[in-house]
C-alpha cells in the first residue's frame, strides 16, 4: 500500500510498522488503527465513529472518549504535544461541545 512520512515519523501500512527517528515505536493495535486512519487520510476530518472502527473494528460504548484517549496516547508516544491534531467540534443542544472527528494537521512540529 504505502509508507507515510510526517516530520521524523514513518508509518508503513504494509508492514504495520511505525518508526520515529528510525527507531520502532510500539503501539497497541487500536492505537495503530487510529494512527493509520489519520495518516492515510491526512488533511481530512475523520469522524470519531470511523476512527473507533479503525481502532477497535466495531462500535461501542463511550466511543468518543476512547478515540480521544487514543489520540492523547499517540500524542504522548510520538512526542507531538498538541500540535498534531485538530478536533472538529459541534455544540449539542445542552451547550456541550463534543468532538465529532479529528484530522492530522499539515506543518507538524516536534515538541
């Protein structure tokens, strides 16, 4: 399929391998699924439902919280801080803001 390179990160979708600065990055299967979906559709907003399906292969309870947790873990493991992702939000009828999706931002910086 493809290998994506972002800053010092390489994501090989064929081998399901992630490296940063040439060193392997260990990801859980669901972290890899979320990252693969984000890099393969870089620049597009991907819904929380699609990211959940990419990471866990199903839908389930607390889907949005699990996706947010996966994104936070990826930020930490990849050393990107808050620079890598943008959340696409909407306000609910009760005034709460909910993340409806995420996108991988161009022009990433390493923290």
